C-alpha cells in the first residue's frame, strides 16, 4: 500500500477518512509523477481547509490501473477481488489527472469502467479531478461503455483540464457536477519549492527541448512520421547552434522517448553531449525545467510545469490536449502546428520570447479552479456521510484564497532511495517487455494478409491466377483483387507472385504498395518511407515505389501491419503513340 499519512496515529473512535487516489503514478513519464505529488498536496490542503486534522485522514495513492491489465485479459475472480478489496476499504475515490477516458489506442477506458462498477456496487463516492478527455464518439462501443459507467450514482463530480465540450457529451446524469479546471501541476512551484534554486545563475540563454517517442505523432493520428520528427530535431540542433543558444534535448522520462533520443544520437548525428537521459524522479524534472529560459516541448507536462515555474514554453501539437492547455492559459500564440512546423520557425519564436523578455502571466481564478472544485467535491461527500453530520460548521466552510492555499499546501517530501529503485525497476521492465515483444515478433515473424489489386476498374481487365493458393474477388467498386489464402511473413523475403492480370492496350509496369496499420493506409515510397494515403501529395512527396514481379515484399519495421495491397500500374503511353501514328497516317 502506498499510503500518505501526514500525522500521528489517532484515536480510532473518531472517523478516519480513507481517500483512494488513482493516478498514473507508476508511469515512467515523470510528468505523471508530478501530477500525483501535486494531487496529494492539494487533497491534504483541502482536508486542512475542512478542519480535518492530519491524523484523521489517509491518502492511499494507487495506480489508475488498479483493475489490472491481466484481469481485463483473463477476467480472473482472484484479480477482481484484489481491486475490489482496496475500493471497498475506501471512503472517497479520486481519479487525479491523466487521460482516464482514452479509448482510441489504450485500455484506460475499460479499467476506469470496471473501477466504477465496483465503486457503484459498494456505494463509494467518486470524484474525477482534472482528467484528460480525448474526444467523444457516439458510434464507438468503447466510448459508450465508458459513458454508461460515468453516469452511475457513485460519480459525484468530473472536471477536465482540456476537452470540456466532449465531457458534456459523456454526461447525462444531472446529478454529476462537471467543470473545466486547471491541471494540478500548475501548483508544482509550491509543491516542489524545496527543489527550486531561485538564485541559480545562468551563464547564457538556455533552452530545453522535450522530444516525443518515434510513433507518438502517428499514434495520435497526426501525420508526422519518425523520419520527419528526426529531421526536425536535427535541423533544430543546427539552427540553435548557429544562433548561439545553449540547448539540451531531454525527455520527461518515458522509455520510448529516451529510445528515440538515443536513435537521434546513433542515426542522425545529434551530439550526445547535448542530450539528457535518466529523468527518473519528479524533483529531477522540476530542477531541469527550472534551469531553462525557454522550454520547447511535445509532451504536455513539461509545458505545464514550465508555466508553474514561470518559464515560457512553446508547445508542439501532437495531441489536442496541448492546444487546450495553451488556450486555457492565454498563450495560443505559443503553440506550433505540425502543418507549419520548421526549425527556423521554432527558433524564431524562442528568440522573440528571449529578446523581448516575455515571461508568464497567470490568472489566479484559473489556477484555483482545480483546488476549488476538489474542495467542494470532498466537502460534499464529507457532509453527506454520517461522520460528516457531526462535523461542526463544515458545510459553511469556503475554500482558501490563493495566498492562503500557498501557505497551507504541504511540500513534496522527496523520492526515497527505495521509491527511486522501484521507479527504475518499473521503467526497465517496460523496456525489457518491449524488447522481448519485438524479439518474439522477429523470431516468429509478424504476418500480414497479401492482396494483389488489378489497379483499374475497367471491364477490359482479365486475370489468370492460381486459385489453389489464393482467391479472386470482384469488389462492388469494380476493382478486382487476388488475395492469398495464407498470411505472409514480414521478413523481407517474400517474393511477389507473377502478375496474372491482363489489361488490353496497356503494358504492366509493376506494383505500387500500400499497407494498413490500425485502419490507416500508407503508401510505400521509393525512398523506403511510408506516407499516409490521405495526405500523400504527388507534387511534394517522394514518388510511390514501383515493385517489379522479380521483387520481394520489403521488410516493414516498427509498424503493426495487418494487410498489404499491391496495386497494378499500367503504362498506356505506347498505345497513345500508336493512335497518334495511325491518325497521322490518315
């Protein structure tokens, strides 16, 4: 149990409030660890504000995935009982920060739904504080599964730091209080005040560049490949060096971010001396951000922490939550859209901030919103309880004013050696797990369905394929496809089937290849890269690769490909020349 108990042991005749805090505390993305620390401090301040002494509450900080991934896979009664026991033993459940509603490519939604089912079963009140909400989809079963549980009677309050419009679509229970608030990390400067050296002298202007894992953009349906990201960071390093700024490439600890940073060093010539690894504790992240004059970040929480520490930042949009944050703090001009991104543009924006000594201005009402809603949510639950009925005057108490809160919010106590070892172990095990997953995949060979498409909808197209090994299908669109019955290995050794299509009046030139990953299609280009089909621009992008019958299907690294389609390419030029020649003879 990861319990935070601020005071001494108490007389058990008095009510001891057991608060179950659920965050991404186990994430090696240290921004999530900062959220946990800030949540604990804010909740502690609320309890003091409510005149509930330190020895009359316990904050049991657990991972948001208290319902384990293993349970979701097996539905084991034993695993369910373990989560149920913790929830049943709590008086208040608070989900703090993190995208608990994420259903697009993560399983948070199901963990959240099962947790709420248990809370509803045992009548445990639930608050969601400053949750990330990443869209709403009326037709998505996962989204609707989550919606049903969010409207349970146990849910008393839901606040979001970003997409309030989507949150409103989730909630139909009028008894659930909803609001848009600040992120708890806006109080990082107060919570981590022991680790910030305000008198540190900076020899020259220093910029911190927080990068994102190689597939972070594409996972979030942003058309920006790993190669494009690497080219951007390499160009930025050159531009910053020429501009005379001191800079560092850094991550907020996620092992995928660090792996990509290592790849930038090994494959793209980024200077290793300009790279910072091993950000494994929240105080270390705070100290690094405090040392910068400007932060450039893909990850959201370096931007939020920078804001808390009065360090101006530029946010690169890889997820809508980045734009929501900058809109909320009134710095819409400090976000950078991938469609317009360039190393020159980033340096120009950073230079403007430095040259004009632009800092950070804060709206206190915005800052206090996360605290105020937590206060009223917890106060409401305490007042409704039998124990709370005896609390003299508690229902009339008001939340602290801003200065009062800063005086009463407890500081982060620091990461103990044991906790640090635990964080490292989790991080390394994730890295080992990914390595083993890739090793097994390479050992067994990932497989995909292979389809040959005629490349034309003309009725003149005929075909002659071996239907023992495959099946010919005429689609409603008019296209004709030959699909192999057995999946093929993604090993770069699968030879192409000899073309069996015939298109009178045209010469077969080869196959152009497109591949599907998570319902999104990509063209295979002649430089060996992949480009989303819906954003391919013939005038700007590299030409599509043309594979000949004697070729092999190229090995496709780092993509979860399930279907590859080879489309026939037909050369009509000789036919047109013949027609022109005949016309000339006439």
